[in-house]
C-alpha cells in the first residue's frame, strides 16, 4: 500500500495547493471512517500491531499518535484508529470560531520533507466542535483509542485573559477529551508564545487545573490529564523552567515540540523561496532540535514527567531516537503528508523490532535509555 501512495497519490498531491490537498485528503479519510465496513477495509491495510503503553492513567494500544493540526475540526475521529494510530490529538480548538490567517498559509518542500504553515488556528470554535463530537458519541461510533484535544487561544483574546479562553474550551469540551494539551507554542497567533514565560505559565496552568477539577466534580468523574506543548525555539534555560513549572503545577506531561520559526538551509531555487515563507516549520529538519528538547526535559524532570515526542518523525528510527531520549509516546503530522498512511503501522512494527534487537520486553524499558538522569 505504501508503494501505491508513492507512485500514485504522491505525484498528484505534489502539484496541488498544500491546503487544498490537505482538505481533499481529510474529506476522503472522513468518508472512509464513516461506515463500519469502510473502517474494516481501512484496518485491513493500515492497522498497527499492538505495543501497549500506559501513561497518566490512560492505556494506549500503541505509542504512535496523530499530532495536532491534521484534524483541526475533529471531523475524521472515527478513521484514526483504522489508520493504525494509538491515539489522536484533534484541534487546535479555540474558544471562539476563527478563520485563521489569509491564504496561502501552508507550504510544502518535498526535497527537505518539510512544511511551513501559518494557519493561525483556523477552527470551528469549542461550541461547534463539541456538537460535532457529541454526534459521533450519540451515533455509537466513538473511536476506541484515546482522544486528546489540543487547545489554542482565540486571536481576539488578549494574553491577560488567556486563562478564561482556555478554561472556556476545557468546560465545553471536557467530556470528549481523554486528555488535554494546552498549546502555548504555536508561532502563528501573535504573542501566544509569551504565555510560555514563567510570569504567565504557572498562573495559566493553575487555572486550567482548577477548571478541570470543577468539570470533574460536575460530571462526577475523574480529572482529565492536562499536558502543555512547548516550542523548540526556546532557550534551554527557559525549557528547564517550563519543565519545573509543569512538574510543580501537577501537570500530567509535556508535548515536545511544536513547529519552529528557524529555517534549515535548502540550496535549491524552490527551497530558498520556501524558507522565506513566514510561519512554523515542521518535518525532517525539526527532528534534531525536537529530540534535544525531549532529552533536556527528561533530564530536568528526572524522567518523572511523561513526554510526548513530536517533530520530524518519519520512520521507526526517528521514533526510537525520541523514545530513548525520554519520550514515552510519539506523534507526527508532516510524515503523513510525505509518506502516506502506511507510515503509522510501519513505525509501530519498527519499534517492536527495535525492542527485540535490544532484548527489551516493553517500551517502558526503552524510555530515556540514552539519557543519564542525575
Ligand atoms: C498545518 C499544520 C497545522 C498545525 N496545527 C497545530 C495546532 O493547531 N496545534 C498544535 O499544537 N500544533 C499544530 N501543529 C504542529 C504539529 O502538531 C507538530 O507539533 C509539528 O508539525 C511537528 O511535527 P511533525 O514534524 O511531525 O510535523 C500544526 C502543524 C502543521 C504542519
């Protein structure tokens, strides 16, 4: 099936506008995920072997997840398990519906296997997203994998009111999330990344945790794990402070990393044009820094805080690198665009092989294997 994508779909996708190609793909995935029979068909090609992991009280049948941004509107929920994912992060969702930045705002560079996007949190807002998710629940089609909801801040909300915005979304979406990811690291909403500073972050996380408690009481259920997603462009010292803040606030983990505003050198005419686009860069060139960030957080938290590793993963070797440097779960976005849907299964299979090669019984034994914790 991988060959089908490489020889058939990829050349067609390559000549299409990036965002149009994305929505065409999402529409097809959504359609194929709608009926049991088509889901069974998808599973036949794409389902992953089991590789159990348990973190922050949630069981994952494999550690490979879909990263935020691919299913911003939670439209294709039912399809992600059939495509082999062990979990899926939908969103970013903001409290208010918003259009995002003017188009074009998504760019691909096939040679470097990277994307630049300045989408600006285009999404349906928390209310509409909650209604859509409720419908899936009511229809009895709820996916059998953990679903994370990525939360962004609405553009119209000033940073000093950010907590209300995030908490409003938590309240509306609470019952649909297995866990939440508070995204303070997208480069495409003005000043959003300032929320990563110590001055803002501790207060914001505390408010999210309080909102979570309130929702749990109202629903007579357990609190949902909350994680924070960080940028790769922070100085190491800033990252260390965030790691300490996350741990002391009682967060369940860190997602590392979001896209980068730095640019690789690409010495082709199209590459030079590509790197001039503003926005966040994802894919292959992000891999090294994202792994460094994972390692740093793992060291700083003495391996005690779960890390979801994301950035530049396109095969089992990349995923393994993230895991041995401290990630207990991994995700990707760009590789889905460049490598197609067989990538998930192939990464899980590859990870199982790695465990065998290292004579390890479980993924837990591999997490942080390459890091000396003080
Ligand atoms: C088009 C696009 C939209 C994205 N939207 C979000 C988002 O809404 N929230 C978020 O936290 N990350 C978002 N991301 C970042 C990804 O979740 C991921 O952190 C990043 O792309 C690095 O992973 P990759 O190299 O596997 O793509 C987006 C990425 C892309 C390419």
